[in-house]
C-alpha cells in the first residue's frame, strides 16, 4: 500500500501509528494512514482487516482528562 521512501510500517507492525497520514477529518476525529489503519483521536484504531484496537492513551493523560 505505502509508496513512501522509506516505506511506512505495515498495519501489523507494532509501530503502525508512525505511518504517514493520507486523509483526516479533524471534526470527526480520525486519520487514515497510508498502511490502511484508521486512527481515532481517542487513540483507538481500526485495522484494514477489521480488527479493533482499543484506545490506549498513556495513564497520565487519561487521568488529567477526568
């Protein structure tokens, strides 16, 4: 999928969030990465094959928002 030089991490890689953004909607709070991952502002993810990754904010930030 990715045509960048050097290629971005795949959707299966642990650092998949480092891929470049190809589309985003700041009002709805999502970004589509070049590896097919849909990344949400709450740090949740939807992988290309349909698997859901639950939000994973650092504990310090999650506690500050409460």
